[in-house]
């Protein structure tokens, strides 16, 4: 709450409140807290500088997309190690 500048600005403008926060990312991924319950809802992850959380969230989304057969795979370019 104290370090999420984007959230704090939106809160100051009255666009969101603390009630909009449903839980931590780990709880959503572990199934302890529901993420989206309908296509109209949004699950938002606010990273506060822990790159491993960004990587873990991206990998989770990638795996779910593969399981569901959705999304588009593309090459970012650059050299890759085998």
C-alpha cells in the first residue's frame, strides 16, 4: 500500500479504493483467492521491484495460455541459448 505509486494516485483520484484489492498474487496463483470470475473482470498485478515475481507471473500466464490454446507466440529477437 505504501509503495504502489500507481495505485496511490488512482486512490487519491477516487478511481479505486483499498476494497478493490482482493489478495496477493501468490494467493491467486495458489487458488486461495479468486482471480477473474468473468471476462469483464481484471486481475492486476503490481510489481514493486521483485523481478522474480514478474517472471513467475509471466510464466504462469504463458502456461495457462498454452493449456487453453489461446494467445499468439512471437519472437522478441536477439540471441538465445539452447
